[in-house]
C-alpha cells in the first residue's frame, strides 16, 4: 500500500491583509482581527476555499478565450476539487456542456501559523495560567501579529462625513498554512490545483480594500510541488537515457 501524502497550502503575507472577525473591540478597533482564544491569528477555511474557487473561475475564463478544450478539462478539475453549481456554469456559458457536481472532494483547514509556533505559545500561556502570572497574553500576541490602521468609514458605498474606522491588518512576512484532505484520489487534479494555488496573489476581507498581496505554494510532504514536478521530470528523463 502506498504511503498517504501530506498536502498543505502555504501563504506568505507580502503586504498587510485584513483577516476580519466582524467584531469590535472596545476602546481599540472597530474591526478586530480573527484570532483564537490564545490570540493567534487565522483565516477561516471557508473564506480561503471561496477565494481559491474564485481564482479557479478566473483561470477558466482565461482558457475560454483561446483554448476551449483546455477550459473543459480544467473545469473537470474545478468540479472535482471544489464542486460546482448551475449558477456557476451559467456564468461561464457551459451549463449545457457539463454535469453538476455539488460537493467537491477537497477539504481545507483554516490558515494558521506553523503548528510548532502555535504549540509553543499555547504551552507558554497554559504554564502562565498555572503560575497565575502572564508573561505573554493573547492581547500581546495580537499586537505582535497585527497593526492598527485608520480608514474612512463607508455607508452604502459613500464616505461618511467626518467618520473614521480603525481596523487590524495582519503584518507582512507572516506565513500561514492550511492542511488539505481529499475524499477521493486527488492525483489527477493536482496539477490544476497547483496552478490555482500559485496564481492566488491576494487574500483577505473585501474585494479590493483588505486583500493583501501574498505568495502561495502547494506543498507535498513539505516540498513545493513545483520542485516535486521538476524532480519527477528529471527522473523520467534519466530513465529514458538509461533505457
């Protein structure tokens, strides 16, 4: 039996992004960052999957302009990984050419800091709780991972007179990971998933404001899939030469 491989998405924040919780924090910000109870920032799995799927449909539209055959094969991957509905097929004018797939095979965890970092700070706070003295609190961690920014408050798309809003942004340089699992064999669709992941260059709340620039990678057993593919191709070439 072949060993089960480990798949992750790595996201490096290159410019400040908003991971909004939709909550206010009294006397601090109008729009609080999304954190767990230890003060560790994360980005919700559902939001991540939605932004990846939106990126997949952007790629689909590009293929539709010059390569309908490749568009159809790519749509098969999108449907298998994410699922697809009638409204989505209508938007790309392929409703009559493709059968519906309600649920995709891919499951994602929320984007979080590296597991070792999270375990360290959780253990530290647990020890502090036992000692009844906090050397680093959840609020301290939030401050370390974010900045507070001020912007114009909007109402119905228009700026409110003399009204400002404050919000957390996640600092550039932080790296987050989402673990992937699949209900079926993902291998036939990994190349297209790799394309989707690598093309995702912005992430965060909102359509424009709040979506920070990112660098993204699909990791297979901790290695960049681009490197895995390169090594596999080099191996195939070497085998061909030997043969």
